[in-house]
C-alpha cells in the first residue's frame, strides 16, 4: 500500500459518519453536500517551569488536544446525513467520523470521535442555504496515511 505521494487539492475530500472503528466507507456513510471541511488542528499544552541555576525556562509537554473541526454543508433539509448530524446535536451523543482525502487512486484517512458542539443554518438572499456544524473532537485522531 502506498501513501498519497504528491500535493493534491481537496476537491474529492469526503466526510463519513460510521458506527464502529474500521467500518467500510460507503455512499451510505458519506455526509452529503459538504462544502468545506475546516482545519484539523492538533495541539499540545506546553508547561513552562523554571529552576534555580538555569538561565533558560524549561518546558514539558502536557495534555494533547485534538480541538474542533468546522464544517459547512450545502444544507438539504431532507438529507438523512444532515438530519443525523442535527440529531447528534439534539441528543448530545458521540459520533465516529472519518475524513477521507482522495488523490487519483490513492487516499488517506483521519478517524476520530466527536460531539456536535453547534449546528446553525445560514439563509442568505443570493447564495446557497448552508448549515455550519462544529465538531468537538474527543480524544486522539487516528491517521491512516496509506491507501485504504
């Protein structure tokens, strides 16, 4: 298996909602009409400390945070994946997500559990009605950087 071997655009990126780690990514698990998948930003808390006799502060790596992921959807009220995201917001339940990056015959994925922190509908006069969804990622993000 090979990883994506050259720069690529995000046009074919997919977002999936699955029930169990390792589930197949199918048309039935794909979130429809995703316009934007925001930045997946992982960070670590850096703890600074000092001690007598040292000229420089020292640092320790503390807890890691997988942050949040912002989505923009071209909102389709009757779409089951959009309804499922809203239902997860309503009931506060966790959801397993997979981002799939696709480049020709190669792809890579990032899998994580998250909670829908916010769900809003934007209704402009002269543009597509969109849903803005914020996912609070809980725990680590598991990357699979080879073609799956």
